[in-house]
């Protein structure tokens, strides 16, 4: 990996893309420290202690501290992710939208992107209004807003929606002119920005106010070893693949003979990458985020909405009880599996691959061309997706269940999956661009 990065900086075009990506990352991190107009930053610092746990703490982790600072990027990119999920789900029930998604092409992608952006702004507006209402009613004793009123509310809501729109634009620019998937990169940077505080927490486990703690050292070692095992597992799953051999028959065209070569189709265990985890995480935390906007004291109450809230936030705190945590873990696992299958079949069509093989005179040894090949590829993809989805799901929920053993990891399984997955995808893109540059220079 380090050799890849070193070679990338030696290539002018790739180096330019990396520096452009770093510039946009710096803009993102600067925006995380810019509070919206009309907010008292001193009152916010006092309120941050109240919001250190629960869903607010989880949102703050993903946003890189932007939520606790009430910055222009406080809502992060979550409205865009939610909008993407909604558009994909609507494509399954609305025939016209389904046709646009299946047809694909540049025009189809442009339309889907347009609809996603429009829905993002609508969701961002609703979320911004909810955040303002929550802070103004529930935290009025802290005096968060200066001169509260309609003008202040309009300014704050406009700033939050504009911040989300700017993040959406930054993500698109990174994808088009930088390195990696822009949305994933923004989430990745938001998570790793809390790495110094995580290291500080581990240090405080070993060296308390009393002095060196042997128990703290053992707990810290367990956390580090657990994180290392999770990282190794994610790297294995992301890199593992099954190669399906394909043979092409020889054919004579004029006086020349073509074909007769052997190749393979690589099937990855986690073909969908890290996106299903991001989708499932956003889907699980969305109800608690909306409920807490309108009732910040919901955790101390009982009833239907309190139950939904505790169930939704069980992945971010152990204070809701083991029953909520187990139920949350089961639903989280099923969501990751479902989104893995959905995303895999949305990006890989076995029938299309089978037809391309047949048109080019190829076949899989022992499998007839046509429908049997499609069924064979579908069977293999289904089994590999099931194994990869289960593995990633278990990694995501394992740290959640380990909290009840006293080993509360600084980074959860979801964070590790996202960080490692995005890092691997970015390095793969770097390698691909270096290979493309090599062939381009060779042809020139």
C-alpha cells in the first residue's frame, strides 16, 4: 500500500488528483469547526457534555465533531444517503423509475442523480427544522441561540441545508476529479478524526489519576487486539474472491484465427463493498435521530416512541438494556444482509454477463451456455454474498454485544468496516489509475 502511494505521487496526473482530494478534505474539516450564525458557542460547549452519549454521540462521531459544535456540516451527508436509499427502494415499486434505473447509461444516471439531490434537499430541510425545534424547546435553559426568533430560525435552517448541499457537492467533486468515492471519503474522514481522542481514552485506561493500572492495561490490550482482528477480518473479506474459469472457442475469420484463450470472472465475497453497512447504519439511526429532535428527554420516558427510540439507539449505547441491544443487533444484521443482496444484484447482472460470454463464443467448462450459465453464476453469487454479508454483519454487531462484558471498544465494528473498506477501495482506485497511466504511456 505504501509503495502504491509512493508511486502515485511520482505520477503527475494521479498526484494532482490526490492533492485535489486533500484540499477538499481540508475544506470539509474547516467547515466542521464553523458554527452556524446565531449560536452561542459557550452554551454549546456546556451542552456537549449532555450530548456525549446516545444517538447524538454517534452522529457526532460520524460528523467528526460537527454536530456537537452545531457547525454548518452538523447534519453531515446523512440526508444524501437516506435519499439514495429511498430512491432505490422507490425504483422497486414505481415502474417509470425502475425503467430509468435498469436502462442506466449517462442520461439515466443523470436523472437518478437529479432526483436524489432534490430529495436530499427536502430531507435536509425537514431535518434542519427538526434540529432547530429540538434545541429551541428542549435546551432553552442553555441559551444556545442568540436572539431566538423567526429570522434566527430561518438563518440557522438555511445554513444547515446549505452545509449539506456543499458536502454533497464536495463528494461529487472528489468522485469526479479526485481519488475514491466522495461520499465514502467524507464519512471516512469524519470517523478517523476522532482517532486522537480514542488513543487518549486508551492511555487513560492504563494511567489513571492513582497511577499505573494493570487491569486497565489488560483492557487496553484486549481492545487493541480486538480491533486488529476485526481489521484483519475485513481486509480478508474485501480481498477474497472466487475465480470462475471461462474458455473461448477458436474461430477462423478469413485467414486469421481468433479466440482460444482462457480467462476468468472474479467474484468477490463482499462485492457490494462498504455501502450496505453505511446504508444499514443510517437506516437504523434515523428513527432515533428524528425522535430526539422533537423530544430530547425521550430516553427517560416510557411508551411507544420511547421504545422505538431505545431500540434505534441500542447500537450506540449500552444504557438501554441487553434486550434492546439484542433486538437491534438482529435487525441490524438482517438489514446489512438485505442491502448487501440488493446492492450486489443492482450492480452485477448474471444474465447480462452470461449473454456477453455467449455472444463472444465463450463458455464455462462443464456448464452449457445461456440459461444454465445464468443460473450457475446466480447460484455462486448468492452463496458468496450470503457468506460475505454474514461475516460483515457479525463484525458490525460483535462490538455492540461485547459492551456487556466490560470491553467497550473505542471504535465500533461499523466504524472499522467503513474505515477499512473505504481505505481498501481508495487504494484499489489508486492502483487502477497507475495501471491505466502505465498503459497510456506505453501506447504513446
